[in-house]
């Protein structure tokens, strides 16, 4: 009744923003991501008949009620499917800042899904695991897989066709993502709330949803052809469209700080000077540079020199979520 | 055959972005602006039969060919209407940085329109002057008037119903606009080019155009009711939508620098702490704070403290474009 799993964070190159169903966490658009080796969550789950409620230890500390409730909602799905009636003791640890736009909910819910399903003796395919992880966090569906991953929007009401699949394994391509950390604070407005506000108030929401299909198709081709130029262009276009959508909500949501914008200009200047590098930004202020391995040194040193950049995290393509321990008894 | 006029710059509170006709400078959306007393252009025009081409002295220096050509295109309209065949000697001086997102083309073409029309002995109504100024620069149509001004989008193909009119005179309301200058460099991409790129490539262009009518209507009401809260909210919403539109172009246009974003966050923090102040930003990196006179001291001191803010220009509502000299001979 106990299991421990590890899952890596991922960064969307074609962004996910907006839900077509809030309860089932069904995305309004598909997305394509890169799984990151350097950022991960390790989570253990133990179902225990002596517990009177679920317990969550997050990064070594008893979690807040709000966080524990989110875990309980997720574990209720696992309990419902497996028939287990017990509460669980969950311990989860990130090796990087939580809720700061570094995709901690992606790795956290992918690790939780694998650990909880295993502890509950559910035998799930990767696709089923991806669907389960999605219930915890939309981006977690992608962290089930390593390398380059596509999340399908799906069209079924019950979400059975909204799952992730691997486009290319980690060894496929020597991609690098350099994360310039500009703040370790939690973001002022969470992704779920931000997405809801955009859907309800932005005049650009329809344009965002309508444009996604083309972006996904072009990105799939860029992956197949290992076309880093095209991948980079699409990456910036999708990131700016996502932030533009958030900004055009009412009131406008601005996840950037000053250093984020300086990072954008720096990466574009580097590119003009001949270094093949592109940016992406998630729902947070960190600036992320996409390049191939031979540009890492120059890009890293240049980003480090921007006033306000605290440190650089270098990421390579990461692996599938994996089981670390399993004690059936 | 000589005249000299002064016109003030203006800042759009409901933004203009996108043209429905490039040659006639017909806007895709209407706009509402505040004319600014502290920023102005003084322009003199003298038609002279001894000249073999138009001459432009800009801020005391012979202008570049590109700039002189833009003036010639404008003067050709005046020559066509008035029947004058001579070239002109034009001297224009701004009391503030040129082409840095401080609306220098608005005050410049409003002053030029008034000086050139007067020198050419055209007797134009304010409405006709506004239509003429629009041919030089869309925002110049608004600088013909002082106070709060609305530019009509119009629907006629020839632009006869695309002109500005005054919503309220400068004395109507004790508004202040504080401009925090973050850079005096020229912007990397001009407004006309930026608008064209947005129209051609942004998936949000339709949403932008469709939303403008409601913004204009609500802003007119806010002016009538002297509702600074509502005016401020609309002001931020319109500015963020405009920048979101530019950012969602392909490639994305980013007029902001790091200080611009820090300025946004600072103004929002000030507001959370009870100071009634809102921001707007034009096609450039300057951050502009809208407030009433009693908030000026606090807002000004707080903005001045942001690293990267070079100086603050305090503006009150400015007056109509006006004639300074007229020598018919």
C-alpha cells in the first residue's frame, strides 16, 4: 500500500492556457512540451487504515489546508477507481522553487499519480496514467513522458481522449533549456484562476483557441525535421500569445517583472548577433532560453549578466516519470 | 504665405491601433485622448516661389530625406486643395524627445496642418483641420483640440467622417498625467509599421477591433460622470489590450523595457495602498500615470524612485492647437 515515484517538470513550447471543462481539467487547446531533467518532484504515498484524513508533507513541512484539500480531491479519484477506502500519507519534495512559474504542479501531480496509482495497485497504461495526472493539473499529463510531449485537447466530454503522448524520446535531440530565475516568490495569481479570468474577460480568447491547431501542427513538423529555427519562432509566438491573452484579461494579468522583459530583449539581441536562441515564459516571471548544446555557454553567461537574474538552471531533456519504491503490503 | 502654429501632444486613454485605410490614414477603431499642456510642437511654414523642393528643419537641424518626404506628401495635399504651386520652408521644434512614444507625430502634424493651411490661406473649420491633420498622422487629428478628445473611426471610404471632436475642455476636470521617462531612444519599430504587422499577423486583431466600440462608449460615460475609477480601469484595459495585440503579432512587438513593467507593478501597488492612480503606455517604453491633482506628489515621488526612471514630466490638460503668427504676404 506504499509507493514512491519521481516525475520531471516540463516546459510548454506550445502553451496550454484555458480549460474547456474545469472539473475534469480538460484543456481548451492542445500543447507541446519539453520534459526537463534538472527539475523534479519525488512523492511517496502510503494508504493507511489508521489515518482519519489525508496528510501532506510538502518539502518537509506540514502543508496548508488548501494544498491538502487539492490532494484529497485527487486521491478521491484514485480511491474511487481502486476501491480503497483508506486515507493516505503523502510526502512530496521538489528540488526547485514551488509555484513560481517553474511547473511544480506538473511534476508534482505526475509523481503523485504514479505513486498513488501504484500504491493502490492500479495497473494503468501510460495513457491512463496521463489522464489521471491531468485531473490533478493539466500540465501534469505531459510530465508522465520524457523528451518532447504532446498533450491532446480531445473532444470527448468525459476526457477519455485528452491525454499526452511522446513525440520524441529524450535522446532524440540535443536541446537545452536554460532557466534564468528572476524571482523565487510565488506568483500573484495561480494558473487555474488566471485561465478562468482570461476565458471570461479577454476579447482575445477566441483568437487564442482558434490559432492553437496551426501552432501544434507546425511544431510537430519542426520536431520531426529537427528544425530549431522554426521551433524557436513558434515557441516565442506561442509564449507571447499566451501572455498577451493574460494581459488582455480584465483586470490584466502580468506575470512578468522588469528582468523578464530585459531577458526577452537580451535573447533577441543574442539571436541578432548570430546565436541561435529563443525564449519562452510560463505563468511566472522566469525567462527560459531554448537552444542547442553548443550555444549553452554563451547564452548562460549572457543571461547571468542581466541585473536581476539570480541564477541559471540548465536543463536537458528529461525522462519518463518512474517508480522508485513499491511495497504492496 | 507664412504662418506659425503650436499644437500639444496627446495621450490616448482608449488606444488607436490599426488602420482601415493606409493611404488616407483611416483608423480601424476610434480613440479617446487627453491633450497635454507640457508637450508641444511649434511649427512654421513658409511657401516660397524660390524653392526647388520642400525644406524641413527639425529641432534646429536639416531633417533626413525620409522625414522631409513625409512632409512633402502632406504639403502636396495642402497644395492640391489651395492651388498653391510653391514649395515650402518648414521649421518644427518639439520641447520633448522625438519618436520615443511621446506622441511627437501627433503634435507635429497638428501644428503643421494649422500652420500650412493658414499659410496657404485655407479657411478650415476645426473639423476640417482635424481631417487634414489625420492625413499626416492618425493621432494628430486629436491634437487639434484641447482637453478630452474623441477621434471618430468613421465609415466613409473617403474619410470625411473620420475626425476628432472635443468631449470636454481643459478646464473641465483636474486630471494629471505623469510621464515617467525610461528611455529617450527612438522606438525600434514605428507605429505605422507595427499596426500593419498586427493587422496582418495577430490572431487577436479581430477581437481588438470588435471590442473598441464598448470601450469608447464606457469612456465617454466616465468623462461625463467624472468617474476617475472607471476612467482609470478602462485606461489600463485599453493600454494592455493594445500592447497584447502588438506582442501577439508575428514576430511579437515589445515596446516595453524592464522599467516599464516595474512601473506597471508600482502603480498597481500604489493603488492597492489607496492612492487613486492608473497607468497607460503608448508605442514606446514610457510609463504614464493618470491621476487627479491631489495624488501628484505621492505618485511623482514613487515613480521617480524606480530604478531606470530618468525624469518625470507632469502634464495638465492642454489647449487647442493655436496660431502664433500669420503673414499673408
